[in-house]
C-alpha cells in the first residue's frame, strides 16, 4: 500500500520520516488512485486487478504508453496485478505482428503482466453462452433490418427510436438464428444480435445496442470456428468479469458506454465481485496524430518508413529514435490523470527526454558541417585528456582527444562578416578549441566560386585549456575533430512530422521532417565506446541507429535538440504580438503607470525594498501582484519571491491559463534559496519540474537529491582533495598565476557533483590557496 502524501510535509518532516524507514507516495494522488484506495479501505475488493486491453490492429503509440503507465502503475502502487489482454474481436484488421509489438512495448517500458497474455478470443465460447443466456431472459434478439432502416429506427438525440419488428421473435427462433449465424450460414450484415433495452433512452448507446455481427473471415487465433464476432461493448465488460478485473480504466470517449457496461453485468446477475468502469482523459498531443487509422495510412502509403519510423509517435518509433523508457514514463506521470480532454504540447515530451539524457549521456564532439582548418605553426601530434561529463553532472569519466596540425570545425563557427553578437572565429576574433588551444585566423582559401574550402590559423602554445597563461580573452569555445582520427558517420536529423499544430491530414505533413547528412565527423571515442546515446556538444542528443549502425558505417539518429527551437520561435511571435498590443504614448514610449499603479509601485519599493524593474512589473500586472501577495503570507522573503514571480511565474502564466504550482510553493522555493538549501540554478531546475509535474518543492528536492552543500567542513574536504590532485597548479597559483583560481573552484564544484554552495566554495578556496 502507498504511504501518505508528502504535499503537507516540510523538508525536516520528510528527512525525519525517511530516517524512520517510512515510504511516501511521490506521485500526485489522482482521482483514480483515490477511488482504488477507497475501495480497498472499504473492503470492496481484497486485491486490485487492472488490465491493459489494446486491439492488436496497429503498433502502440505514446497514448497507449499513458494507459500502460496508468494500469500497470496503479496495480504496482497498490500491490495488485495487471493483465495484458488483446482485444481481438475483429479478424479483418488483427495480426500477430501487432500482438508482438504490444508485448514488446509493455516489456520495454519496464512492466510485467500477470500470468500469460490474455486474449478476448480465449473467451469466445464463454461470451457466446452469455449471449444465449440474454436471449433466454428475453434481453436480446436477432435483428434482420438493413443498415439504413436501423439508422432510421434509432431516432435522434431529441426524438426516441422505434424497435424493429424482429424484436418479437421467439426465444427459440433467436437461439436458432444465432447458431446459424455462428456457423456461417448467412452473409455479412444479413443479421445482427442486439440487446433489448430501451429505444427511448436519452443515452443512444442504450437503444438496443449491437452485441454480435457476422464476419465471414478467418480469425488469426480461432480460425473458422466462428463466423460471428462480439462487439467491444459486449466483450469488454464480460472479459473484465471473467478475468476478475476490479477497476476498468477507459478513456473519456467510452463514458456513455459505461451504462451498457453496468447493464450487461447487472442483467446477467453475475456472482460478485464485479468490475466497474472509470474514465480518464486520453492523451492528445500537438504536431502529431494518435489515430491508428491515420498512422496506418502513413505506413501503408510509405509516407514514413514503417511503424518504427523515428518520426512517428509509436513506442517503437520513439524507441528507435533514442527515447528511453524512463523519459516516457516520467512524461506520462508529469501530464497526470485528468477528467477533461486537453492537448499536451509535444515540447513536454521533448523536455522529458532532455531531462533524462542530461544526467546520463557522455559529451563528445561532432562536426555536422565540416570545414578544414590547418594550424600553420603546430607540428607533431598529442592526445588531450577531456571530461565526458560537465561539472554539474555527478558522473565521472575521461577520454583522449587526438590533436594535430589539421582539424575540422563546423562551417557555422567561422564568419568573414560576422553579425552583431557573433562570438566564434572571425578574421579579427580568436576562439578556443574546446579542451585544447586558442586559435587565431590567418587566411581563408576558396574555390573558383568563392566558397571557403580551408582556413589557415595559428595557435597559441601557452593557451592550453586548464593551464592557460596566454592572457588572451576569448568569448566562446567551439567543437572540433582531428583529421586522421575523426570517424565519418551519417546523421539523420528528425523534425516534427507535421508542420501544423493541429494536423488534419496528409496535406499538413512537414516536408522537412527528415534530413540525412552524410560525411559528418565525430571524435573516435564515440565509435569505439559501448555507449549508445551521446550529447554531441552544441548539436543535440544522438543515438546509434539500432538497425543500420555498424562501426564501419556509423549512423546516428538525432533524438532531440539541446533546446526547444520550436518554443523559441513561438516565443518570438508572442513577443512581436505583445509589442504590437503594448499601449503607446504619442511619442512612441511605453504607456506610463496609472495613478493607482504609481502608488503601488512606490509602496513595493518602500515596504519590500524591490528594485524599479521588479516593482514596475508587479504594479502593472494585477495577477502577478496577487500571486506575490499570497506568497508573502507564507514567507517574508519579498525580494526572492518577487524575482521568481516577475520572471519564472510570469512566463508560465503567459503560456498557460492555469499553472500546477501555488503561491505557497513559490514561497517555499524562495525560502530554500534564501536559506542556501538550494542554489539559484538548482531552484530554477526545481521550478521547471514543479511547472511540469505539479509536485511540491520539498518532494522534488528529495526525489532529485538537489540539496545544496553548505557545510564548511564538507566543502573544505573537497578543496583539500582538489589541491591534492593538482599539486603543480597549486604551486603555480602560489607563484602568482591567479587565473588558476577558477580552475580550482571548478574542480571543487565537480567533486561535489555541482552541489557545493558557490559562495562558500569561492570564500574557502581562496583561504586555502592563500594559506
């Protein structure tokens, strides 16, 4: 059974209870889990049994991942069981390859079903006997009207329907006709079996719904034994009952079907306990489609390369692209379980994979658009030791980078006529080769058309990274690879499959959803390593293509960019629009504060010591000011709260009408910053997770172990270790190379996994080095 909800506990309560061995439910207690918890508490069921019941007529997609995570997750949370059942009642569309794809998806996501895989077709005999029982009870009949007449008799939402004349057939005639239907003695559509309920019901699903239809098709498992197949609304509740399911979770489109679900189980007077159906919002996501019919069309008409095409939202496609099971499960948990349909931004899924890979993947250098560079004053070759992970990732590892006279950089990292704000290599601006030396431009060689084919540069011998005494100031470092050791590879750059946010059809497909770049270059360690996923510095996260990759002909799929470029584009458009709508004075300047706003502006400065910018933002925006005021009721750190509200909260409120965090959460987060429990960087990470998941700051801090280290003795131990590891640099510092101070600060932060308090690190490192 789950532990209590941590939302009402403060940090010290959580730490105390963890020490006592207590567990906590770190997920939000959604409405479905509350139902399950209440049913167990009241003794309605002894054990929770759920099921994941997909149709084996296509590959599962990200929407199925939500259902898998929900059904298996609830079963796991309450120490219950979850069945995997193939809802195989349509022989014309089903195939064993889809069965295998569904099994594979569940296992890859890390879940295990109870016992063997179940199939609705396993219950065909039992379901047929239930149909016979309904006929004997006078609750079902064989109808023989045409499809057109059936529609006319059904009525409308505002007018009742009329029952078919065939509803008066005797029990014996109905039983005989049903048997003949089963044995294939009629053609498709000639007869159907209907429930006899209420043709005037306001719920159209209850107007004598279909139970069985004739399909003279061979079933992939049962063969030709049956020429009739049960409808979903008939097979679903009865299969749940046969399997002992307690909670049957369906998406909202089946809400009206629940009445029929209950009618069947109640009418047949089945022995308790019986299952109950509950609905939740399905997953809808922008820039993609979730319809199996539309996905099948894409596959069959070769708009994509199979069900596992990395542009598709199928689990197989996401897996092939390089997504991890953890990222998909975290995404499903972050979006939560809702009662109303909504559209989730695909950027949330991309955030989830970035967040997962950031702490897992080694960093390597690749050049996607190579430009040859010759270092005229360098001779020989060397190996440069380089970290595989940055300081803020608590993982260690190094690799050797071959370096020689000829290297390749990315063509975009040189500009002869640089725009404003360009910090890379130019004819007048030097740049650092990451982990290596600073280079300065000398000459550009061109072909007959004026295209640059090679750069001639010089390097500064005393500028080597980690021991730079050159005194040269550069504003950026660029990636590079060495000519002889670099490995050629094929890069497959994937973009969103649809160009429209809410795609309607094939006309909305993005023609630039796949770019294949050949003869790109990557450092040798990436090919020689057993690692599968990497962060290519400044390019994005990449994955060794699972089907086409070989060490002789490497192929990498781009999983996701380092930043959300789509969101950046959208924000630019929003800013443009806001600028247009900004009230103007006749002179063109931004409108002045009103008298009330001016008073509030002065009050915010006087009472809370806010600077002009913060006071101005809060005085102008009533919603932000109210948020700020509510947060202040929980903690009096006005400046820190105001900074969060004016910056982070303001961005979220612009993009979303409702946010998943409260003023109390912002107050708590601000207190953590002011008490130095979190650094500002950590706090921004916590805020991002709060915005996505709705979890409280305390829970996120404990889950991610983000607490800042502010104990002086602990930090001093890291400083001692850094100095012991680098005695030569200690000596150089003491001899006057003050630039090495930054090196030691970086080493200390790295040893602490990025968690040491930067203020204390700077203070204590300086004392130690100058002692």
